[in-house]
C-alpha cells in the first residue's frame, strides 16, 4: 500500500517556486530543490515525479498567488484606464517586495529551456494567452463604454502593453528604478490613450 505525503506540500511548492524565480528552470538543481522543499529524493520522485512536473506545479502556484493579484488589480478598478494602471502598479509593488526574487516566473518561462518541454510550453502559452485575452476584453469593454477613443485598436494596445511588461520584468533583473519605470508607464499609457 502506498504511503501518503509526509511533507508539507504547499510549503514545498512555495519554496521551489521561489528558487525557480531566483535561478530559472535550467539553473535550479534538483539538490537545491530538495533542500528548499525539505524532502528526500524518494519522496520527490514518488510524489512529484520530475523536475518538469515540479516546475509546472510551481507555475500553477505562481499564477494562483502572484497572477491572481495582478488580475484582481486589472478587473476590480472602476474603469479600464484605472485597471491597466492598477495592474502595472501591482507588478511594481511585487518587484519592490524584498521577500521575493525580481524574476517573474511567467516571464522567466519564456525561454528555450522551458519552451522545449511540451507540457510546460502548452501551459505557459495558455496562461499568457488567457491573460492577454482578458486584457483585450477589458480594453474592448472600456472602448464600448466610451472610456477610450473610438479609433483605439485593443489588440495592438494589448500587444504593446504585453511587450512592455515582458521587457520590464526582464530588465528589472539588471536595473530597476521604480520612479523611472513609473514615468515610462505614464508616458506609454498616456500615448496609448489609457
């Protein structure tokens, strides 16, 4: 009869998520994962099965926590303009959190090592696509409500915001000055009519 899980699964996944955020998929060793998860190799393989499967669980955990905060900021604001600005402010707040690495796990997943794994690729592309679809729908609704200019192209605006956000999350690894980024965000969104 198989034994049940003998470790705190949620804490183990949270610890692994932080490690993957700090070092990326390929640069995180199994030994480091086992240490931060506080489990043995046997428990790891019996429960999680593989590093790829663990990374997928960490992506899901990340989206249920960090991603959920971003979506709430976007969708709970009274207007589309306020929602997009709240979304980006939330991203900056998350970057400012000293308890977490600067690397966004989803942004870090747009890499060859992750995308060559079929199941990881499918999940990453699905989640990014769902986020961009939600943002597009929010902007379309704002346009339909008269909050935005009639000639605004929601799909193009979302592509620009998505590209900016990916670039921001990558360059924050090298250099991050919140005041400077806030100014960039303001110029970008104002020029887009947001």
